[in-house]
C-alpha cells in the first residue's frame, strides 16, 4: 500500500491495527449521532457490550451458511443485550451494515487481515439504510425508528448493497441539496452558508468566491 493511501485510511479510521474494531467504531459514530439519548455512562456501557458482541459475530461471519441468517441472528442478538440503552432495529442495521461496508472497503484497499469473505459475498450484504438512501427509494420512514426486523427487511429488499455502495454519494448530494440548499447540514454557521443566505444568486452552485449581486445594498 502506498503512503498516500495509508495516510487517508489512517485519517479516516484512526488506528487500523485491528480493522474489525476500526470498522465497528466508525460505524458506531455513523449510527449514534442524534439517535441515542441517555446518561454518558449508560451509553458507554451499551457501546462496550454491543461492540464486543458485534466484533465476535463479524470475526466468525463465515461460519453460517447464509448471510441473511447471520444478519438476522446478529441483529436479534444485539437487540437482546441487557443494557439500559435499548437500540431499535433501525439503529442496529445501520451499525451492522456500515461495519460490513467498511470491512469490504478495507479489504478492497488491500488490508489483508480482513477476511476474504467480505469480497466474495458482497452480493449478499445489506445496504445501510439512512435518510439519503430512504429518500432515493421513496421511503418516508425514519431509519433510526424502525422497530421491527421484518419491517427493516421489507425496506432493505428495495436496494442492493452494490447499488447503494455505487450511488450513495449521489444520494447524499441530492438529499442535502433538496433539504438544505447546500451540501452539508453542518454548513449552517459557515462562510459557505453565509454566502448562500445573503446573496441573491443563492440558487447557483457555490464555487468558493463572493457573489457581488446582493439582496440589498452593501455598506
């Protein structure tokens, strides 16, 4: 692996001496933001217990005949872990599916310590459901509030892992633009948002320069 690629991987995942743990940790933050409420100690304990379980399941993913069976059993196992913070199946699918997606990516990038399973069985994997994907397939539900595994499966059948992997950047760009008029929600207080909000040609693509035609006079 060349130095530039190694740098990018390290910058995105942090320590990847154990790529399984790195994938789970990154996927947790994809799932956790704005969807988990509770005391910090309770959230930490939930994360620790769920991580240990998911780690073991991912390390032994090839020991079951069908990926769908593995996914259902893993989801139900995470749901049944006895913690004060209870995850929905919507949250669980995001955590599992993003972990698998990251392990697939790391294997494609040449991380040999990821099992070959994550390349060989990619057609069986489930697409992570988030607001961008649900918007793209015309579903109006909130992914984090899906409470029933069969409801999740019914939605997940509408998009393949490969299609989601290929098209997610397009889904994200379209959804952000439709919802906010900008690329990212986090731009709310940024210079980019200031330009977008205060200049009359805000419908145009932002290109990093000040637009001189203002809504009002400049002093």
